[in-house]
């Protein structure tokens, strides 16, 4: 099994290689500090936990798997992280609910499920993204990115083995949003 810190990850949960996570947080720099962040398809919560350790003001973890959500709650209790919440829910259903804008979103769905495009659409259309929000996306490197919202501006992209990882910025409101 993959390892994250001292705990084993659940079967089927991809762990970001340390170098990928390090690259991501180098890209983010000080933007993590004070950010409201959302870790969709959280799995082990490695990205969200790293964001908390780097000064995120709030983190919402969304995870469908009951055992993974339970494990994440236990880790947060160990950390005594009062500004973090684990929501055990289907991510697409969660995104269909009432939006609360986030400045930082980690979007790393299970590759085989084909959820990336729909999750991106819901994040954008349902106003989950604050203006200028940063969105981190992982996808299968050989397949490339599916269609993403036009307002998502590509900032960075790299590949590590079978994983493509990307950083986008949300460009903000379009005329149709303000009319």
C-alpha cells in the first residue's frame, strides 16, 4: 500500500509522490497562507493536510468512502485542526449544493471514474471559486486534460510518470454571471 506520513492509504487511493506535492506547494508559494481551501475526492487528505500545515485558514475535505473519511477525521483530531471539516459525501452531489467560494481547490478524482470534467464544470458554474482562485488538477498523463471551463487559465503543468498535474487560476466573472 502507498504510504502517507505514518499511516497507510486505503486501497485504490493514489498518493501524490513527495516530489509532486513539493512542486505543487512551491507553485502555490504564499498563496496557501490564509486561504479557504477545498480538497475534493480527498482520499488520504494529503494535499489538504499539507495546505493546513502551510497556513490555510480553513479546509473542507470531501470524501465519499466512509473508511477514508473516518481515517481523515482521526488524523485531523490528532492534529487538533479546528478549522478543518470532513464531509462524507459524493463530490458531485456536494458541488450541486450551496456554494461557498474557496481560494484554493484540490481536484484529484479517481482516474477511472471520469469525474474531472463534471467536477470542474460544477465548481465553475455553481460559483465555488473565488475570483483568482487557484485550482490544482491531476489527470492521467497519457489521456491529457478533458474539456475544462474557459475561465480556467493554465498557469503551470508537469508530468510525473503516469500522472499529469496542472495549476489553473480562475479568471472571475463573465458577463453572463453579472447580468
